[in-house]
C-alpha cells in the first residue's frame, strides 16, 4: 500500500545547524495492517510519519501510495491527499480550545463542503463509537486526557481515511487508557484501515494487534520484524 | 454539486471564523472598540468638513456671481453709486445692484454683529430683524427694544420685528437686518455711496471677462467671484480639518501600533491552530480565507459602527466634540444642524484608509504561517 524508496530528510541543509533526521529509508507497508515505528527519541519516527502523511516533503527519495507517486504532487494535491487518505493523531491532543468537541471533530470535514446534516451524523456516530457522544457539545477544555485522545481519533476518522497515522498516541495516557487506545486501534483495523503508529511505548508495540514493528535509530532502519 | 460544496465550505469557514473571534472575545472587543473610536474621530472630521463645505456651497448659491469692491491703499472702502450705471453698460452684464452691509462691535457681548440693509426688507424704519445668536447673547426677543450705539456715539433704538429662523443659523446667527435709511443713519453713510456692488452676468462662463473689463474701467476696484469665495471656504475648512487630524495623530498612531501588533504578531496559539488546521486537511487558501474573514469582520464592523456614530455625532449632535475648533472662533457660536451629506468618495476614502490596511496586515503574517509545512505542529 505504501512504499518508501531511499527517503532522506535534512533540516537546515547547508547550515551549521544541519540535521539529517531520516537517512535513506526503504520500507513497504501492507494495507489493512498495524505497523509501529519504534526507536528512541530523535531516531526519526515523527519525521518519517510526517513525510508519509503528506505533511512535509522528503529532501530525497520517493513515496508510492496505492500505486501513485505522491512526492512530486503540488501543495494543493498534497493537502487533498492528506485530507482524504490520512487521519492524523498527534502526540498532544492538539484540539482547538474554545470550541466544542463536535466542532473539533468536524474541522477536517469543512473543506470538503458536504452537507452539515451528513457530516454531523457521521461525527456523532464516531463519537458514539469512542463512547464520548454525551460530551459532543462540551468545550474541549473540560475533557480528561483519555477523552481528548478519543476526540482526536474521531477527528482523524471523520473523512473516512484509509490510513490512520498516530504519533506517540499514548505518551500522555496512563496504562489503562493506553490499553483502551489499542482496543480502539484493533476496532479500526477490523474496518480494513491501515494504521501506522510511532511509539516507544511497550504497551503499543507489544500489543497483539500490531502486525509489524519497525525499529529506527539515527534516522535509519535498525530492524524489520 | 461542486458549486454547492464550495458555497457550503465557505459557509463553514465563515462560521468557524466567527466562533474563533468569539473565543477571544476580550481581545477582539478591545480591538474593535479602539478601532471604532479611531474611525469615529477620523470620520467625524471628514464628515464635518465635507458637510460644512456643502453648507457653504448651498449658502453661496444665493450669493451674487460677482461683487465689486472699491479699494484704497489695499483696504475696502465705500464705492460711489455712480459706478453702478457705468457697470450696467458692460456687455454681458444682466444686473447690477448696490449693497449695504457692515459690522458692528457690541461691547455688551464682546462680539461682532453683521448688519445688512436688504432691498426687500419688509419692515419699516426703526424695526430690526435679528439672528438667533444675537437674540441669545443679548436676551432680546420679538417686540423688545434693542439699543445700539451709532457711529457718532448717539443711541438708536430698534424694535425687534422678527428673528431669523434657526435653519439658516450658520450664516444668520450674528445677522441684523435693518432698512436702508436706518443703515445709512447708523453708520453715517451718504446716499451717494454703497458698501459694494453685486453683478450678475448672462453667461457665468464670461465672468472673468466681465471682471477684467471692470478693473480696466475702474482700476480702483476689486472684483470677487463666487468661485473665489468657495475656494477660500474650502481652503479654510480643509485647513481646519487638517489641523484636527494632526491633533488626533497621536491617537491614530497609538491605534496603528496596537492594530499592527495584534494583526502581525501571531501568537504561539495562533500558529499552533494554523498548523492543526493544515495538518487535518485545510488548504493554505482555506486558512487565508479564514484570516481574511477575521480581519474583514473586525475592520468592517469597526468601520460601519464608527461611521454611523460619526454621522450621528456630526448631524444630530452638531459635532459637539470639536465644534468650536472646526466651526471657527466667533464668540457667537451658531447653533445649527448640518444638512446630512454623505458621498461615495468620502466613504470610499475612509474605507481605503481604514479597512484595507488592517485586512492586509492580518493576512500577511497568516500567509507566512500557513505556507509552512504542517508537520511543525507534530513537534
């Protein structure tokens, strides 16, 4: 489903502060699977996720997504691809404060211009699946860490993406909530989605739902298992 | 289908913008209040200057096309009535009329009154018609007797026959109308002289030619065209308006610095929000559209409220904030309501001076933030 060829990402190229975050990664990710990118801090997990998720471009290399090369897409098509193909769960919840849970979930759907009744119905269904529909009209400031995490999952799923990307999703959760998160991931996988998680949390990469763990170190692949 | 989606998308963005503004109620309200106040001050000055020029234009509509004054040593002197007949003979002149008018300093109120002896004065000798300003300052009303000291020091009593309506108070506040005979007796002007001579021409375009002929026949005279008076009025009120604007410059600068800081300095929260929106699939153009609406809503609201308040201030409250400065330094302030006067040029000038710079200042920093990769929000 996703193929990476010699992906390299250099920040501040040519300057004294130059950092090679990802250094020549080749990787194939199967559809309808759960892949975990693991590795210590600074190993390039988040950078690789952002490149795969069309949030930044690699300095070198190619990405083929469902048979289509996306590295050379224009900004507009990259955005379109990000909106329709990927659902993204950030390390922090990154919800927009001051608006309701429902409005936060609807944000990715606004640029599509679908009827309000339709997108609201879908958002409510997702919130129901996340067991948080009773908080739909509450402001996000009032949510606990676990609730906020489930709202971001609902937000990531609102456009029915085929790939879900999560960056350190359990970093701010206790063990109970981390296990619950992995239960949700299992449910999403059963719907045929492809899931890519960056994490160095054993609860995540030791989970039975995970099909593959890719270990990164210093921007390179360490082990493929 | 596509158009429907596009419209729906724009509706969502506008709604999200409104909720964004409401989220920062305090900050945005403070901005709108100071923005509105600045626009209110600027609009008040511009509306007042424009309206008073219009008022002067309306008043001068009834003024003669040309006035001839006799000059001696650079000063205005009485002009002989004999000049009138010679002036009538100039080709193109349709009417010539001698006028009697002058100023009277009233020590009781410390102000100057304007005395005029109109041709169509319909009251008898010993009667006077006065402006509202004089009536107020001397506390005299219809049927009262008003005593004035003549040129020779003797006292002349006038019975107040009427007072002039407040509609025309801009020009009539300090006005006194008397009969020709009373005027001549009051100032000691012989029958063979008038104050100046009013001339009308068949073709107003030939006024300059007529004026040249007048000065060649009577080199000791000075023709004053209505257009010249209008230009003088404009210069005076433009100058006064300009002085007020300069006085208010401090306020404008304070606002500009405040607005610039608010509009250009995106906070960490603003940047994070833009990053989140882009990461969840908003296009750069969607973010810019949102920021455009944000700037437009604030500046348009301030513009409309500021202009409406300024309109009410100028036309219903007689510009009470800076009335003495703009109307003049006369002791007898005229109390009058300006005729409401608005024009598209004035509104457009205000719009381009206020709304446009702010909206652009809002979009530019957002554009910088919106064109960066959204992955920054993941760190």
